[in-house]
């Protein structure tokens, strides 16, 4: 198959419309709770099978778009149904698909009300997430971007905790505000003189003047910063995570947060390169603030779910830092952190739901000393916790070390400022793991708890296997993303030079510190 022409088999369309069709059928059918779970699980397995051609047929070494699907949609407005993947988006599509059956399994006994509607939302959410990462038309992208808000809002508002209404409304308002600015930027690109298109590949080939780039960058960057979320736009995240059901937290952490980082890579750098370079000092400063702030706040949490939520702010800070240092290692590291954070944090949120079914509490004080009674549970938890803090040999280490290498390559002080974030991750995750495994139990009720059952092994084992495999053998993943990253950087540097009225590179970010230290 030639990856630069239309795909013979519409793999991407199947990944979008199979769960969407299943959601519509399930919504209209008269089925009981068990049938709703079983149907959604089967659809999830089918999705994974349909995604195999992406994994097996992706052409390594080709930096261009592959599995292209291009059909006229609204010719009068030059809108096309245009889907494709490259090394930047491939793993996010696969992760979105793989999480569907795992979310069904981890919610099997956790969700007991409106079970059919819950699984309809999971299916709809999967379709929207795949659409976001594959859309090559700006309006099509925006449709999927907005469609994702509805199921996530409902997952929090209907199946969430006691303060679910507050958390769901806050989530909706924050993301809707950012989406409004994103829509304004999309329209501005269309009406720019000589543009007249919503095609993302076509827009990438156009040169926009610096003033226009600055305004559109700021509009898009705010929308993506809210989604990441970056400090200080992060306040919706802990509330949403704590109140959401386990599956909602998994999808939120593993997929939705990555949409903001993906937006920076897919739109800000290619379409507004000079503005991205100009505002890089600001974006890097915010990234460092997110890393350190998220780490310190996580260190003081006693709610296990809230601790993991704040750790996501810190980890996503590494992602945006890697993006805005504009070098190969930094962006490769950012993409690896995106993938690995989705795997590890998804696993941690599943494990919080697993123990909540036993203790009915997310407080650390109510879930201590589990190593003696739940050895298998603590084995998985320890694996994910060690990966989260960047332990060598596990997957998260790969992404974080690449970002740090890229940061030190860009600027010595910049790399040094990122180091405390890694140290804080070790502090809060070791504290959490040690207390849960060997802390003094608040009550002896843990003696009566049963260790992991077959269903729980089934949804934790795949994530654990990926955690170990990517940590020990990241070569395949890096070979997949590297050509697309190289192409992105070449495009970014050539386009930035055309409208270069910006600082030459992020080396100037900390020039005042360099002067103070006497460095030449």
C-alpha cells in the first residue's frame, strides 16, 4: 500500500464508526446490564483487531501521512472527510482503542446504575478520541474535539462522586472556553488572504505573517494549555479526576490530556512556527512551573486519586517542555512521555478503583499495609508507581530522560530547573507506595479483602506488559516516531526562518541567569 494515496481499506473510518454505530444500536436496544457490558467489551475487542493493520502495516522510516482517507464532504466550503496518521499520532490512536475494553473490565462491578448509558458514553468517547488524532481537516478535527466534551461531561456528572456537578460544570466551562478560541483561530486561517482551505496539510505549506501567527498561536495555545492542562489552567483537573468514575479518570488522564499536547505539535509548530519560537520562553517557563508545582502539591496529598491527578500536571509539564525546546530529543521525549503516561497513569487510576471497591475510600490512611494481604495488587501498584517516578528499565524513564537530554542540550540552566520535578516524582510516589505496602493499617479490615481476581488481572496485565516492554525495548517506538519528528522540525525551522522576527532559539530563555553565573 502506498501511504501517500488513499488507503484501500478504510481502517481509520472503521475505528471511528464501529464504536459509534455500536453506541447508537446499544442506545436503542432493550438490553440488560450484563448484555450492555458484554456488547461493549466485544466491540472493544473488535476495535483492537481492526487496529492491527495500523500497527503491522505502518511503514517505518516514512515521515509522511499514512492510511490516508480523502473524500469530499462539503465541496462548497472546501471541506473534506480527510483522515490519516503519522508517527506523531499513531500511538495515541492505538492507546485510545486499547483502553476501551480495559475500561469496560475495570467498570464491570463498579458501575451499577444506568449501565447501558454508561457504556454508550464509553463507545462514543472512543470514536471521538480516534477522530481527534486522525482528522486532517480543521473543521473535522473541531467536530471531534467538541464531540469529546459531551460523553466526558456525562461520565463525571452522572456516574461521578458527591461533588460531581461542580466538577463536571467546571470541566465543561474550562474546555468550552478554550474551544471557542480554537474555533476563532480556525476561521482566521480560512479567511487569511490566499488560504481559503481547512485542509491541515495544505495550511502547513502556507506562509502566514508574523502578526497573524502571534494572534492565532495565542488563541490555539490557550485552548491546548487548558486541555493539557498547564499551570495555571489546571484547576479543573483534580476535581474532574476525583469525582469521575475509574473509567472516566483513565480516559481523561490517558487520552484527553494528550489532545492538548498533540494540538501543539500538529498545529502550533507547523502553522505558526515564528510565533511558537517567539513565545517559547513563556511556554517553557509555564512548563517548568507545572512540573514543580504539580510535584509539590502531589507530595502533600492524602487522597490517592488526587495525588495521581496532580502528578499528571507535573508529567504533562515534561511534555510541553520537550515540545518547546525545539530539538529532536525533546520532541521524541515528549511523545514518549505522552504514550507512557497514558499507560502508567491509566493503570494507576484503575488500581485506585480496584482498591476502592474493597475499602470504599480513596484516603491513604484507609489503604495502608496492603502488601501483607494483597501481594498481587501491590505488585502491580509498585510496578506502575516505580514507572511513574521514572525508574530505569520501565517505560516512563525513556520519555523523561529524552526530555532532560533535550533540555540540557538546549540550555544547561533549563535542564537543571527540570531536575527537581524528577526528584519530586520520586518523593511522592515512593511515599505513596511505601505506605500502601508496609504502612500501619488504620484497621484490620484489610485481612478480609481478597486479592486480585481474574477480571482484574485481565485489565492490569496488558498495561503492565507494555510498561516493561517499552522500558526495556523502546527502539521500535522511537523508530516509529523519529522520522515524523525530524520532518516536523525541518518544516518548523524552514518556515520560522521565513518570518524570523523572533528570538533565534530557546537558548535565550535563561540568558539573565547565564550572565549572573558568569557563563559566556
